[in-house]
C-alpha cells in the first residue's frame, strides 16, 4: 500500500521557498531586494500622500 503524501504547512512552504531562493541567488539577494522594496514603497507613499502624511502619522504614534 502506498502512503498518502502529507500536506505542507504554509510555514514549511515559505521556508522551503526561501531556502531554494537562497541557494539559487545567494544571501546578498535578500538584502538587495529588501532595500529596493522599502525605498520603492516609501517613495510611492510619499508621492501619493505627501510629506504631511508622514508628519501626521508620526504625531499619532508619539501620542499613544
């Protein structure tokens, strides 16, 4: 009798994908895409909402 394969959890799938990417591109790849992602997202938000948006949310965070 053949055993039915067990399903992989989301955490296991993410870990497996991350390790495969690390083997394929190297550890530096994660640092590079992390810097690009953070910069790009911040620039997009700044263009969309303006600098005042950051000032406003900064004050909210500091007042809590």
